[in-house]
């Protein structure tokens, strides 16, 4: 996707899927060749995507909020996402990197 024309003062959200190469105060180096410099930890919101989603987590897929649901029946466990309209979204129907975690279940 091409980057639109940006002007000073524009509010943006930049999403990067990468691995951490190096982290030090005020600097974050990611692969491939991405460097982020910031003054305060409050300036940067980082979401780790390596953990599996847990029952009760709420994520946003770009169109709607989804609730992580886990059902165990006869020693078989099925995990899926439930949409607000009641429809079921299976893991193979959504790219985990496209999900933005809204709420982590304790």
C-alpha cells in the first residue's frame, strides 16, 4: 500500500510486523532495517504478537471486535473468534498479525 502524502501535524498510526533486533532506551531496532527513535516510553505503544490469544481476549480485525472463545467438549478443545452478530470466525479465516488486541483477559 503506498504511503499517502503526509504533512506536519497529521495524526497517524503506523503498524509494523517485525522481530526485535535491539532495544535500548529511546531506540528500537526491528527487522528488516527498521529503526524507531523516541524520547519517552509514553511516546510508543508496542503490542507483542508472539503470545497465543487467550479465552476472553478481545481483538479488532479492521471491521469488528472479536471475542476469543474456547469450548471443551469430551476432552476436545476448540478455539475460535465470536463476532458481535454471533458468527464464528475460525483461526484459518483471519491473519493473526492483522488483529489488534483491544483487551487482554487476565
